[in-house]
C-alpha cells in the first residue's frame, strides 16, 4: 500500500508513521507534502528517503480551491492508496475530501466527539475533564467528524497546563496513529482503544 502524508509543521506524527512503515514493511510512504515551506518535517522526510513537496498556501490568498488544485498535482502523481493528515493545519474543501473519502485519515488531539477544532487541550482543562487524549478518524467533509478508528486516553493532572497536557497526549498520538494505520491497511475498520 502507498501512503501519502500531509503535514504543516514539525511532523512528529509523520515521522512515527514513516519509521513504522520502513521498519515493518506493511506499506510504503510515497509522499510527504506540506502547506508550509518552513515545516521541519519536510527535511526529516527527505533524510528518510521519502519524496516531498511544498505548496505554500499563502501564495493562493483566500483561494482554497487554487491551493488544493496545486496540492493535488504531486499528490495524484504519487498515486497513494491512503492519505494521512498528520498535524496538517489547513481545512480541506468537501470536493478535495471526496476524492479520497474512505481512504483519508486524520489525527486530532482530543477524545472526539469532544472538542473538534482548535485549542483542544485548553478547552479540556477549562471543562475540568479528568482525562483527555487523541483520536484517529476517517476524514469526511465535516471537520473532525468522520468514523473513529482509534483513541488513546491520558489522565489530566491538577497542575496541567495546555502545554504539559499536549505533551502527554502527543506521546499517545505517536503510539496510536501507526497502530491504526497498520490495521487500516490490513482492512480492519473496528476501532482501537489504547
Ligand atoms: C499535534 O498536537 C497533533 O495533535 C496535531 O498537530 C500537532 C503537531 O503534530 N494534529 P506533528 O508533530 O506536526 O505531527
């Protein structure tokens, strides 16, 4: 199976996915693309021998469709079976999502359906939640809303800040995403709870 990964920044989730595929051989990373030219993950992916592409979304202003038309060029050329969003911070249009529906995954740093969107850790702290976590789900045209493929939970500590909670959740993201991708590639659609 051919896996393309979209990132926007450090790409720590992308790195875990690439390392997992290269170690276990169940799939091949065929492209890592970013909307941000300064994404550190692009250099890391290149060092791991993965083809990369950068499409700077700022060159397209508010024209989301034009940005996506440009992003589609390397993405379709890579002919991925699965597209993984990993720390990808651009909202994709329904038209773009529909091209990959049923084979596009995303990792979101909350226990969906709680806290779709941004600032998830701050919101969990403000709500006084005893636990938090992350979710891997299939991407559908509605933001952070598709079928859940896996979740991992962490306790919230009384003295947690958004940063300390984010760091604890990120460790679980790095466990969850590779495990869910392996299952997804094998055809398993039942959810994994870590
Ligand atoms: C992580 O907090 C992840 O939950 C969110 O983007 C952040 C950065 O991820 N999706 P990464 O290190 O770029 O994979």
